[in-house]
C-alpha cells in the first residue's frame, strides 16, 4: 500500500490535495471537493483538475469519500460529526454578530473579526467564540483590559461567547509569524465589525492569500463600518494624551507580569510566540496550539509518505 500511495501522490496537484486533507484531518474535519480546491496551495490548480485528481485518489484507495466529503482516513463518523458542527455554527453566527457589534462599541476598538473554528463554519459543543480585534495604535492594552474587566465582572469570566485572545493595532496589521497555520487562520477570519479595517488587514497580509491563491476575501456586505457613538467618543477623549499613554503601558506591564507568573512553566521562546506581548500586539494562546498543529501535520505527512 505504501508504494501505491507514493506513486499516487507524485504530481504537485495530488500532493497538494493530500496535504490539504491531512491539515484539516488534525481537527477530524473532512472537506468537500470545492473546499479541497480552495485550500489547495498549488498555484496552478483549477477546480476541474483538482476534482479529477481527487476522484483518481479515491479510486486508488488513498482518499475515501463519504457523501460529499473527502478524507484520507476510512472513518465514516467524521462526516456526521462535521454536519453537526456546521449546524451548531449556523446557530452561533447571529450571536457572534451581536457580540461583535457590542465589542465594537468599546473605546479604541476599530475592527472585530471572528477567528478559530467558527470562522470556518464549524464549532463543537465545548468550543468558544473567538474574536480577533484591531485597536487604535497606542491603546491596545487599554482596550484589551477594558474588555477583560467587562468579561470578569459582568460575564463572570465566561469564555463561551466572549473569548478575545488576539489583538493588533492599526499601525501593525501584518501577522509576523508566517506559516501554514497562521495563513489558514488569516484567510478564514470572518469580519463582523469595521469593514474598512478588514480591507486594510487583508492588504497588509497579502502573503497569506499568496499561500492560498484560490481563496477570495470574505464578503463585507452587511458588515458595519467602524463607528464612534457619543459614549465611546467621550471615553476616548478622556483617555487620550499622556494619561492614556500611562494607562496603556501600565495595563501591559500588569498583564504580562501576571502571565509570566501563571505560565512560568513555558520556556522563553514558547512564551514569546504563544503569549506574544508587544505594545502593538497581544496574543493569548497558552496551549501553543499553532506548534501542536504544525508538528502533527509534519508527522502525518511523513506517515503518508
């Protein structure tokens, strides 16, 4: 069987197909033929070419088809699990839109995008709604702290619908770590508020769409522009100038100090990536999911070879 697999995936198109399937299988998530094409990293791929190669891989026993879904694992339960997750996402997306607009009313918030599993229209029963936020330059940590305090005191620290774990400011929209994981997360971000900042973010991260040449930008019809209602404008005016500068620096100092104590088991390199903390960026991924996904993918690719 190993020899058959090696022969079957000799072409760049076939390798790209299998690689795409293996990536999403880390999450036990089979793909449709259209999704296989969209997430293919092969620059000269066409849907017709991909579909023909996909069917060949099915006939050769390298890929399995269950209904409309394709995967390299012969496990029919994945298809129903995916449908359940898609159905759950249908119910949560309207909630995410309302929460995103609410977050957008906080001081210094410019853009609110859904990230994580919901951005891929899939969410398990125990998953959170993750948000990626753009803040005004120089006020990222202040904006973050206001949101965290609201979650702690008014939502009793619930993460279910209010997980704000990645912030960048308007002067630093480009994602600095550039790999398959960050590219996937970048191109699948779902804009919910601040559509003009979604356009600016995409422009600053063209590298991700170069890695995924078959994926289009998300539609922004119905996504509200950034707005500044009176209360938000008043808070921003009060927290402007040197007072705001001091508070922002203090908020960062206290937060990073708390993280260093709480996650003291992480080595410095892991901490710098999983809990990236600069004046212009804040990432709170203490489980370092990025590294786990990429390591698992590398192992699965070697096993497939």
